[in-house]
C-alpha cells in the first residue's frame, strides 16, 4: 500500500492570512490560495495511488497548528505538508522558503521542494529549524523556553511552525512551504501562471521520496498503445451523386 500524505491548507475561515496584490479587486487572501494549492497537490497524489488527508477542504478554520497536526497524526500520515504563502508590507520582498525539521536538514524531499519552487521564484535561504523550529542562530532564539521548546513571544495560533513541531514530536515527518510572496507583483504573477506546474512539482517530490515513479497528468509513456491504423479502401463511385454519404457509410 502506498503512503498516506497529510496536507494542511494554511489559515481558513476567519484566519485570512496575508493579502495579495489583487485582494482589493478580487477579495482573495492567502487562505484561498493555500486551499487551491492543497487541492491541486492532492489531485496529483491521488492520481499516483497515494492516500491523502486534508485538514480542510472548504473555507473553514480546522483549529490551531497543534490541532491541525493532530489530524495528520491521528489519521496515520506518513508525511505531512503545511502550505502557506508569504506577505510583507512592501512589494520588494520576494522568493520561496522551505522550513524543515533540524534533524532532517535538507535530505531528499526537502531539497526537492527547494529545487522545484526555485524554478519559479527566487530561492531564499532554506531553514532547518531546531525543535522550536526557529533558527538557532537568530537573536530571537533567546526567547525560546527551553523547557517547553516553544517560542514564548507569540501565541499558539500564530506559531505556524508548530504544525511541523507537533507532527515531528509524534513521529510524523513534516515540512512547511512558504511558496512565494503574494504581496510581490512578480511572485504573484508567476504563481497564477504556473500554479498547476507548482502543484505537480510538489506532488512529484513526495511521490519520488517514497520510491515511486511519478505519473504526470498527461504522460504518453503511461498511455495504452494505440492500435495500428490500417488504410481504408476507398469505394469505387460509378455515378455522380450529390452527397457521397456520411463517414459511417464509407467505413461500413
């Protein structure tokens, strides 16, 4: 039996996440794009015979990051992925980020995510987090409570890396993707034009990480062989007629 993959579409419901360069005109927020991408990734995983678990399929908030992770853990996920998009107060910030458990660094699937997203967006530094999932070299690490391994400066609801941490602490490997900056015009345009390819690439990395061959949406190698086409003899016409007959008449 192939692996079970949990996909967390970040935010949802009253938790909108960041806005995009088009939010004023189209009313869409990060929560809409995370759900879109989660469903696209799931489509490719199902096509490849994998079982999937989604923390949400509609515009609802299934809970804080620990509760979302519990959905993955309780349903026997072999791997969990939380999908997010970045945002910033100015348009200049851009690029893609991959957050991974420090113990796993950038082995296999993580480096694959980084390469895939790097085809469409600037590659910002990939982050291998410690159990708190905050870079140990940053000054704000001094705010981490060593006993609880939590970042005390923020609430549980805003500790997005808690999804990865909670999964990891319960034996499920997990990563978090910040696909691009919705507030950057170039990033946003690239996403809209390549959203299907991005989802396909993410799913491909997951499938191949479990030792399976990825089946593309339209892959001629996986289509059945076409029967050999034999030429059809043309009927002899002995008199001139107004209509030569339908295609069916000729073939029969």
